[in-house]
């Protein structure tokens, strides 16, 4: 199984990668994406004026999400595309016109290094991370289509138990739009566990403009897709990350048996 992260040891403080791809040749119809995998910010940005505590907090990334995604990639023999840079630099899961594409305030934290950026600086951020990340996803999907493989895109995220003082009771949320081919059976399977509080379009929904990756790469192809949000206190260590990945892998395997593996190999309409 190939893993572009094998090169991480050679990446210095002044160099970086905007993405990593794991198991690009995976045989599964699933393609996992983790847009908020990393809290890495190159030294040249001076930490965007934030201290170490803020740069390790959820505002910089989705803690635990990428570990779950990597377990899923391995369990299902599926490719995984991870963002290599912090969403504080630019959020790869936002459209380019989103107000929080480059957040000046994240939840309640002011981000000094993002204050009143000019058009040149914004374009540089897009070229740094957003554009190459999504170009790489396109390359993976198109290469798989050439080989006759579908790409059912599932994005993996985590969320905080409390946001702006409001408690979030769901251990997991499944986000979807009109395409519920993955979401409906996934939700039904999760709800078999009566001790599990499953959010449906909670804690976010596509109306919150958090569905960008799927709107860009899956919906134009009419390929099945869904977004998973795990509450981050559910995935704080290797055991819990592995357990959640194993549970989801079992459900995804069952879903794959009911969907045609060759679903929608077409490229998006011009």
C-alpha cells in the first residue's frame, strides 16, 4: 500500500506538502477525504500570530479525524486524500467565496495573521493549499475512472462537544443532501445501537456550506457521497479511533453490497 506520508520525515520547517494520498491504488469503491487532517502551518506564517495552545486546538484541525480515516482506508483497501496544512491558513472544505475560507475569527479566537488579507495574499493561500488539494482529488478520481473504478466520496471530520456554549449531544453526525444512497443505510445501521445518539444533518448541514468537497467532486458525477462528523471526545486515542473505524468499516462493507460498484464512472459535465 503506497503512502505519500512516507516522505514526511524529509519535510522541513520551511517546506511542506498541501496533501498526502494513501493507498491510491485501493480496490474499494470508496474514496475517503480528510480536509482538516493537519494543524501544520509553515514557519513563514509565524503561527498566524497564535500561541501553541490555539494551534493545537480544534480551530486548527479536526482532532482524531485523520486517524479514523486512515484506519478506514486500511480496513477497506480504499484511497484516502488528506490535506497537509491547517484550515486556519485556508479551509479546503469551503467554496472560494465563503466568508470563513480564511477565517479572521475561528469560533471565538481572533486569528491576527488572517486579518484583512488583500487579493494577492488570498490568491497565494488558494494556490498554496486549496487548489492543489482539490486538483489532487480530481486526479485520483479520474485515474480510478480510467481503470473502471467508481469513487464513492466520504469525508471524515470531527466536532467539539460544546460550541459557543451550546452542548452537542450526538456522538456521530451524518451529513447529506438529496443523495442519501450512503447516508440512509449508514444512519439506519448506526441507530441499531440504542445507546448511540446519531445526528442527521447535525451538527452541520449542507446549508451551512460545509459540503464543498462533495459538491465539487461527487455531486457533479452523481456518485454516492456522505460526510461523517465524529464528536472528538469519542476519538481521543488509538483504541477509540480504531473502534469507530471498525464499526464504520463494517457498515460501509454492507452498504457496498447493496450498491452497484460501477455506479457513475462519468466525469462531471462541462
